[in-house]
C-alpha cells in the first residue's frame, strides 16, 4: 500500500476497506482459515488500519463500518434473497465482532 501511495499524485483519492476485529484470537483464526483456503488475507485491528493510513485525509464521514458509509437513501429495494440463504438475513448485525472498516481518503 505504501508503494502505491508514494507514487500517487497529491490530491489523489484512495478507496480502502479492511476486515477488522479487536478480538485478536478470532482475527488470527479467520486469517488462518482464509490463508489455508488459498486466499491471501490479513485481519487487523482498527488502530493498525488507522496507522497504516496515517498522513491521508479521510473524506466525510471518515473511516467507518463500510455499511454506514454514505448509504444511498434513494436506492431501490433489493430483490428478495434466495430461499437457501434466508436463514442468514440480518445475521451480520447480531453480535458481530468483525467489521469491514473503510472509506475514501485523500493524499495531501
């Protein structure tokens, strides 16, 4: 990431998201599972992401749970979920300690 940012022109914008958790053991478990499945993966804590992006200027509303980043009030309703996954609807909001943390940042 730093290589890309070093080469980016001043005024450039970066859209960024990262899986985060403050539960270090769960983060390590997720990382091991994803890597074991052949998917390069790094789970971080929010403070680590903030440090990684130090020096960039967040665009309002800043770095947040991406679900909350400028939701479109005019988005039409989504199609109904397939019956096979109905049981999982809303599960992401129940006691989840993982977040997709991100936003848009500007290079000064």
